[in-house]
């Protein structure tokens, strides 16, 4: 794993830990938004879509 990949993984893991420990709902929301940004950055870096396709239960 390259240093860049390790840094990204460490970033989102640290954000997840902070979210779990945070008591302030507004701060939790802020941290979750940061986590989503990190997640999307990682998916873009891997060449994956950042949007999820909704599956119809009728398909």
C-alpha cells in the first residue's frame, strides 16, 4: 500500500472513531459529511462510481 493510500485509509478510520465518540449532534453531522467526502475521494481514486444505483425490488 502506498503512503497516499495509507493516509486516506487512516483519515477515514480516524473520522469514524471520532464520530463514534462525539456527543454533539451537530459535530457528528459535520464529521459524517467529512467522512462522506473521504469515501468519495477514495472511490474516485480507485476509478469507482461515487453514486449508488438503486435496485428495484421488481427487477
